[in-house]
């Protein structure tokens, strides 16, 4: 168990590490040859030019202005200067609202920390319960635990203080959450109202289109929407299965990169041709001329791409029963996206289309009927992943202790039992071991989300974030508390009667705060500081710049600015909300460490969003209901755990007064869900009509069909000069006719007959023309 000295050593290591990261960052960001890495967002916006183009030769690579090194932390106040409205225009609402999650943490926990330290710490400290327990029952504890609720004896009237503080913490948290929900809902509505024209504002994604023996999917879609949305339907784009084609395009790009590399290498030294082996990793196999080989491979792949494109365009089996349907107005799109289209609720399913850059194209080729099975399989897989991970996590954490190291490697006993090394192991190693063990988890969860078939990057990230949150709750929080209590108090368990075990666990759970303090410092202090270095993008940029870059376009593609990473960042924030709310009435010692995390992360990520990150999509803060719900869940968990803890302390008179807290909190959540969540799910028809009216007044001659016609064509069909005719083939169904003849043989002069009951819909007058 970590002592106060161990925590001090860990704090010193992590503060020193963070400070070193900031110094390295300050030096690297000032060098002209790193400018595209640390200011990539400005380059992508075309607002910054490379400082290495002019001046003396040395100044193109190294900053010789030594005055700029003196203020190496000036990026921190600079990151705070840009006002929020300007930041929304610069980076988008998603990025700004993501930053507000950190600000929310500061607003919640700063007053809670002040109140807890002013009231609870003196109440906890002025007892000697743990000293007596150490002498009588051999229960381990540290000086930090004396600041916790564990130091209050059973049946004590002092527990009323913790109950009153629990009510105060709950009321304050709910108040801040409500005001923040209201603010962000208004920000979202204002952002959508002022947002520039985008294809997704006029477009819905239609899935599970029923098959028709007489018509193709494209003809069926056009027929259906001309009949059911005759005054508003504009155009559509069917979804095709181009996954194999996309793989070939990716393969060609990879081959082109290798060709560029060898051509640049040969241009620098053309004394002899470059030879490569065709075997595994170029270690064995036939030797061939590298440039000729890759030219031949690219030519071969180009022919395969052309053949596959023809098959995708001409093969009816490549067309999926889904389409992007665009309307003449936002109002019509809102009506279609938010209503049921037929009497069969499983067919012609409509939802808002993601913006084109948010579409995850490969999942559109997954049959809709298989999605339920896929998601069920992933639920089962995630269940086993979560609970089977408990064992290796507990094992790794057991090794990250002095006893574990001595047991595995007895020859290290002399080293690890030294005073300083002991503090390092107990105060630093457990946190870093857990963080390293979880390094590959986000990738696994993203693969699972992709398998489930979500059709947008934003929905993939939100699903991965949800699962990461559940995983952290079970494995990082609950498993750490339970295994910590079980292992650390094992000797006490073996020497006491069974009816005393719940009391020992009640005392032991607050003691696990020392582990979480070390984890917060490793992950939330040094980890956040390390984020600003951008080591991976920095290394990859210079490797690509040295071996692949030929043009300015290549240099721009070599930049990898990344994004806010909602699927990894938000679950980590939620873990800190959980820890803060759980331990606020139990061990207030943890709160200052959480406040440092929120403050440091807010500054670092604000800097990254302003200068580096290039967000892949814009969902107008659609993720906020998830954020709100998880903070509420953390609040309820903290209340239930406090009730259980007081139960072990025999606070029979005080504990029942906590029962109202979860009820009040859940009721508050239902109120917020009904009052504010609709702004994140549905688009008000009033807002849509207002925006349509303004646009028609400002641009009466807008060619909306030309703007939307190719917005949702698969990316592999765009951008190649030798395939200009492909757009024409893909758009062959996009004619100007308002009324189209149907190929259906059953009823040629009526709207589409019902394929559910076999009866036709009531006839409508069409002036004798066929539909």
C-alpha cells in the first residue's frame, strides 16, 4: 500500500516527466522543420506558410532566435486567448464541446474539493480508528487513509456530516450538469441555424429497401419517393458494394509510395539500379529491379481497378438495398428522416445521412438484416472480453508490487526494498503497469464497433467510447477496488470470523484511493503532457518527407494531425468523473489530483485543437447526451457505494437518508432527457423552414441538384482522370424527369402497391401519366 512518501515520490516523478515533455515540446515546436507537425491545422486551412522557405540555410532548419526559447511556456496563455465563438468557426462545435467536458470537470470538482477539504478532512482526521485497527486486527493503512472515512469509528454520529456533504455534492453536480446541458443544447441549435449549406442537411439514408422483381434498386427508390414525396424529392444515389475496389485502390496507393521511395533513392545515387527481393519482408526470394517491379505492379493493379469498377457499376448484385436520398428543402429531409415511411416498420427505414466525410463506406455494404446478429455477437464478445480481462489485470497489478516482484524475481529483493526504489514501485509502477496493459484496448473496441455495422465514423467512435467506459468501470475501477481489498486484507480475512469480513471490506475500499492517485498522476498528468509532443506524427512526417515527398501535395498528405479521439479521450474523462464523485465524500485527498488533470488537459487539448487536430467530421455535439448520462451514472454509483460503505460502519440511523439521493438523481436525469435531449436527436421543422426560407430569399437561382448529385458517390469513384465516364454511369438514374415510368407489371397506373398485404394503395390522380 502506497504511503504519503510514496505518493510524494510518484508526484515528483510525474511532475518532472511532464515538465521535461513541455521543455522538449517547446524546443521542437520552434524549429522550422517541425512547423508542419505542430501547426498542421493552419497549413490545412491555407493560413500558414513554411518558415523554412526563406532566410539563411541554417535558419531554414533551426531557430536561432534564443529569445524565443526563454518563454518556452508561452503557448499556454496563447491557447486560452481565442474566444469560444472564434474557436467554433476555427475548429467546429464538436471540438469546442469536447473541451467543455474538461471545463465541466473543473466547475464540478473545484467547489466540491474546497468544501470537502474544509469540512470532511477535519472530521476524518480527528479520529484514531485506523491506529486501533492496526494494533488489534492487523489492518494495513497509511497516513492518507487517516484523511478518509475509514478513520471514523462505527456507530459514530460524524457520518451525518458525510451524508449532508453527499447531498450538497449531488445538488451542485446536478445544477452544473443542467446548466451545461441547456448551454450546449442552445449552442447546437444556434450552430445548426448558422451553419453553411451541407449535403447532409438535405439528405437521408434509406436502408432495408425491399427487393422488387420488376425494378432495380435505383428505379424502385425513385419510384417510391416520387409517389410518397412528390413535391420534395430531388435526387438519390444508390449504395454499391465497392469494398474490394477500395482495397485495390489502397493497394495501388501503397505500391505508388514504394515506387516514389525507390525513384527518389535512385535519383540521389544513380550509379547502379536498386534491386529488391520478392520474398517475405524482402529477406529472400527472386531479385528484381525495384523501380521496374513496382511500375509493373502498379500497372497490373490499375487494370484490376478498372475491371472491378466496371463490375461494380454494371453488376446488379453490387447494388445494396440502400440509398442516399436528397430533397429540395431541409424541411422535407427532416420530415422524411423523422417519420415512418410505410406500414411495415422494418422496410424503407430512414435516418439522417451522415455528412459525406463522416460516412464509413465499407459498412454500407453490410446487409441490414445481419446487423442484429452482428450486434448480438459483439455484445457477447464484449462481455467475455470485459470479465476475462479482470484476471490478467489483477495479475499485472500484483506483479507491480514489492511482494509480487520479490516472488517472481527473488534476486531483486535487495534492490526493491531500498527506501527510494520502494517508493517508486509503490507510488508509480502500479499506475504505469495498468496504463500499458490497456494500450491496445481502444483498437480492439473499434474493430468490434466496425463489425457491428455502424455507417458513420461518429457513431463508431460513440459506440467504442461507450464500451471503453463500461470496461473502465468494471476493470479499472471495480476490479481494482475488489482485488485490492481482497489481496491487501487477506491476512486479516484469515484471522477473523466471517461476520467481520464485510466490515473489513468497508474499511479497505477507501484505502484503494492511493492506487487511483498514482494512476491519475501517470495517466492524467504525464500522459496528457506527453500528448502534446505528437511523437508518432512527428516521426512519420519526417520519414515520409525524407523518402516519399515529391510535391507540396505529397507534403500535405504526409502530415497526420489526428483528431480529438472521442472514442479514447471521453472514456478517460468519465473515469475521472467517476473517481472524483465516488471519493469526494470518502477520501477527499484524491480531489486535488483530479483538478490538476482537468486543468492541464483543458490547456493542452485547447492548444492541440487550435493548432494541430483536424477533426474528421462535424456532428454538432451529438455526443453530449452520452456525456451527460455517464456523469449521472457515476453520481448514482457514488451514492450507492456510500450507502454500502455506511452500512458496514453500522450507521443505521444515517444510511437510510441516502436512499433518496439515487431517486432524486435519476428523476433529474429523466427531466434533462425530456427537456434537452430532443435537440440532439430531432431537427425542429420550424428551424428547417426558417433556414430554407432565408436561403431561397438569398439564392433564388441556386442549383441544388447540381450541388447534391455527386455528394454521396463512393470516394473510389472520384478523382481519377481516366474514369470520368464512371460518374455518368453511376448517375444514369439521375435525370430531370419528375414523373418516371415504372417497370412493375402488377399495377402500371397506380402508386406502388403494398408488398405487405398484396393490396394497392388508394389511387391518386396523375393526369393519365404513368408512375
